[in-house]
C-alpha cells in the first residue's frame, strides 16, 4: 500500500512516499523550483517520488496533507469576530480555499481524474508534526512536543506516543507562540527573510545577556507549561500581517509593534552593520527562548514521567537549545527527525494515516536523512572539456568510490575546499555528507575563506563538524550521537585549537556524527582524512551559494564554477582547478 503525504500552501512545501509503512522517498519542492523555502503545491516533488518508484497515481491508496481546514474552527471564528482585521480574515480565507481545492492540484500531479483520486486525509498541523517525529523514532513510547510559529491555529502542543498511537495532552493557541516571539525579534534585528531565525541563533554566542529583562517582558510563563505573549508588542494578531504562501518564496510582513521599538529602541536597518547591541539582543532572545522551552518540557515531563522525548516543529531546529535539553530537564533520550520544520508535516501526515488511522504496526526507524533523488554524472566531464578554459581544470574518473574518498581526503588535507556530491540527496535543511562542501577544520582561516569566497554569507555564521561517531567523546563534552546535526555541544578545551574552523565563538560545535552503517562513503572520507592528519573530523557546510542545496550534477558543477571552490567530487569523477 502506498501513502503520499504532502506539505502544501505553506513554507517548505514537500512530499513523501511510504510503502507498507517503509519510507520510499522524501523531497522538498525548493530543490526542484530552485527557490528557497518554496511555498505552494509540491507537484514536482510528487512526480519525482512516483518516477523513482516506477508507479502511477492510480497506485497510491491514500493521500495525506499536514493541514486541516476545519481544525479549531470555533476558536478561529471567535477570535476573528473579536480581533481580526478584514485583511487578516481575507488572507486566511484565501489560504484555506487553496487547501479545500487541493484535489484538483492533486489530480493534475497524479494524472488522475477526480473520481479516481486516492482517499484524502486532512491531518491537523500539530499532530502531523508530532507524528513526524514519534512514528519514525526508535522509541516504543515517548513524550512528544511540537513547537513552531502557527499551524491550524496552534503554536505548541504536547502529547505522548505509545506503539502506533498518539494522544495529545496540551495545546497553546494563536496568538501566543514561541516561534512568533523568535520571528518578531529576528525581524526587529533586521533579518527579514523567511527562515532567518537561524542567523540570530548563530549571532547569539557573540553577545551578552544584557537585554534579558527586556525580552522577558514580551512573554509570560504560566502554570501547566503554558505561556502568553504580551500582545501589545506584536501585530500579527490585530492588524492583518500580510503573508504570501503560494507559488514562490514565502513572505511575512513585520510582526512586531511600535511598542517593541519603544521597549528595545530603533529597529536595525537590514543594510546596517551589526553592533554589540544586536549581538546582545540576539543572545538575550536565545536565553529567554531556552527558559520558555524548558518551562514547556518540564511540564511535559510531569505529565508523562517518560525519559524519552520526540521533539518537532520549526523551533526544534534551534540546535543550541536542543543540546541543553538533557542537562536541564529529566529527559535523557531525544529524537528529532531531520526535517522538523513544516516540510516534516508531509512525513507526519503520511505516518499518521498509516499508524494512527489505519492502525498498522510500526517498523520503520529514520536513522539517516538520505531520501531524495540521486543522479549519475554522465556528460559532466564533456561539459568541462568543452569549455574555453578547459585547460584550467583537471578531470579524473576513478575506478571506485573508495578511491574518490581517498583522493578527496588528500585534497582537504592540502587545504582545498571540495564540493562533495554523492548518492541520494538529504531530507531536511542540513547537508549531511551527500550534498556538502567539505574542508579542513584545522585551518583557523577556513571559515572566513568559505564565507567570503564561496558561500557569500555573513561572517558570524558557523560551520559544522562532521565527526566519526566513535570519536565523539574525545572531542565533545556531554554529547550524544546526532546524525542530523540538530544539537550543539561544547568542544573540549584541549581540542578547540585543533579544530578552530568548526569551533564557534563560544567554544561549541553543531555536530554531525557519521557512522559506517548510515553513510559508509562519507565515513570513509572522514577516516581517510584522519589517517592523513590524526583528526577524525571534516568541516561540513551545505553545497549551495545563496540558493537551495544543489540537486543535480549540473547544478553542482555550476556552483563549483561560479565560486572559488578548489575541486568537486561528483560520484566517481573528481574535477580540480589547476
């Protein structure tokens, strides 16, 4: 039985396909549209999944979408009557209308007439988030928590999972939201792009907690793990903030009010240089968010007394906070799947149907992120040799991928920056060793070099260490296995000078553990680098340059050619600048 799940008409549109409970593929529409966070209907993702599996639309038995137009309808209506502007109501009605008319889009994507469409399930947003983590986790039972901006009028929910069933325990409703809090201050700091919250998280370690008391005024923690925003500092609930969620880059107008400016001072101009003030505000925001997260999770522990936690929602991408959960709460085991943002609701909706609705037994565990397309590199060598500057490149095709790993390790050890393109594309926001740019973590100048010459991004943003799993304790303090790069931990004092390129300003690293079981080729690369240098770590950043992570070899080659990357390893073909 095939089940197709999607996230549509929201940021990070995506689709997944499962067969008899096993994941077949999971992809994000942005990789095909080449527009970051693409919002709309994921038709190209659906077609790619069907093509890869060699099936047609008629073979899909169930269709699941991680939104429910009628969820919490009474609360929505009551709120709209009391507070919402005509503009706000019109925008929400437009989005809900798109969801209600989704069958026509589905029919076009599956090439099916309406009467032959699969059974359709609208799964509420937050249960989709929770299902995306628990049903693919290694835990038989667990406490569950989803925290994000909003979805179906809910921003935070808790529950418990047992076997193939979920029970929701508590909810925080619109207009109160920890995700919205982080977004508001992110915008106030001049970062207006969709998803820019991660920039503020990266900036925070440069600052001091100088504005904690002011940021705390934006949020009130209540009993039973609940919280409320002080709404005078926000405008998302009253003035009709404009949002655009269809067929392109998602946009969101400023959600903070003039009262926030009165509290914190003038908003930073996005083009202005960052100062200590912005660094201190970012740090203070992170402190307050972590306090609120621990508040929510502590109450969840009291409700469940289960040491296993499945975390989901856009706020589960806050890797700094995630790394502190085991130290600051009674939870001892944590699972977050690699696409915990709204892209992951496609996964959750599909498994909610399989497990919760159809009551099928669990059997699949997501222990790796490699669920996207894969391509061969045929024709790439010819494209390079046909260029007018062909003599500027050396092209070599190796007999085996192990030889590619050995050659690439040598390039990295020699100080080269290499685009590493192998196997199936990753699911989620992180490049995890199949669509990565890799480099030597020992070079203190490597972070600035990559940021200014290849990635063309802010200098304060850190790079991640990919570490051979068995060496974790040698380099990190209190860390646990994390193949998805979603937790930050302190690097041991004696190792900070060994791997300065992946050591953030506060001495931490957002680690990715790599094992021979889940990615043998990337593991081989790291081990070959260790043979040459004694360091079982490579610097890892996503293979892109102000665009979605590359999908095809042609996109990878184009990124290589327009930046100052030194080499690219495309499957068994290695191209180097000479």
